[in-house]
C-alpha cells in the first residue's frame, strides 16, 4: 500500500492507495505527525510515501516519513513518466504536474486538457506524445469572491454557491451571478480554444471545486476530482519500478 500526501494552498489531502485504487482519503487544515501515525496504525501495510507540497511543511513530518517508509518528495528532479517541456520547471506547481501525469496514464495516446478547479483554476494540456508544455492559471471561485470584498469599499463577502440565474436581483445574487456565470463561460471558452488547435481532445475536470461546474459546462468532460492524487500515485509507482 502507498500513502499520498498533498500539501495544498488551502487543505492538506491524504490518500491511501492499494495499487491503483483509493482505499481511504483524509483532509486536514493542519497536519501533525500524530495524524499520520494514526493512519499508519490503521493501514500498517503502507510501505511507500510521496509528498507533494506547494507550501512549506513541518520538518518533523518529513523526518518521520523518511525514517518509516520508502520516501519521495516530488521535486524538479523527480523522475516522471512524461516529457516535461515547461520552460521553468522549478516554478511549475506540483499539482499541475501530477494532474497531467494522471491524464497521460488514464488516456494514453490522446490530447488531454486537464482543468483543476481549486484555489486557482489551472488549465494544462498534455499531448498524445506524452509531452507537456504548459497551460494557464486563473483565479478560483472563492478567490474571486474574496477579492471583490477586499478590493472594494462596499461589496460583502459571499460564500460560494451554485446559481441558476443570470440576472441578480440584489447585490449578493449579482456577485454570485458574475463570478459563477463568468467562470462557466471562461471554462467553456478555453475548452473551445483548445479544441480548435487539438483534434480529438479529451477534457478532464478535477479539484475540490469541480462540483460547481461539471453539470453546467456545454462541453463534454470527464469529472475526476482526485486527479492530482492519482497522478502522485502514478509517479510513486514509476519510481518504485526503477529501483
């Protein structure tokens, strides 16, 4: 069994994998060593761990994992089963990299656009030759709602929610309509632009906020909320196979 730990901007996500199947998932706002120990007590068969971190995480967690398991920390020099042609790999988000690795594994020999809806919304393409060149990054739904509150004098902060109207009849509805419908049209528009340039395009939508968009998009998509965790598991398996 394998342990996947993803230190994200908002939450820390953990998944226990048995081969390619997620057995259990956990989510934390803050993570300490005893949390990991409790998971290991439940699943003593865990022998390998991969950590992906877009934030700094406690050194004691790293030392615990190094001492107990076959440990990999995803970095710019970690072997991966795709060709990374991003011009600044040292600045590439590890979540973006893991997502396209998963896409290449799940949809081999296809052009795949991966949309990861989280704190930010990322759009990344991996082509049929398993080559990754990059994509784009856009503010996520909560970031947009928070920005309108913080950068204006009178607009309130509104919790994210789905809406089924275009015209808001009050300030709260107007904010939600602008953010939600704006993002729907953004995502559909970007998918359309990629389709003009890549034949037989497969589109994957993942991330914690995928539920806001998956039923409203005009384009056909595959919803895979755990795309990053799947990709990290693929990377860990790939490195295990090289030992």
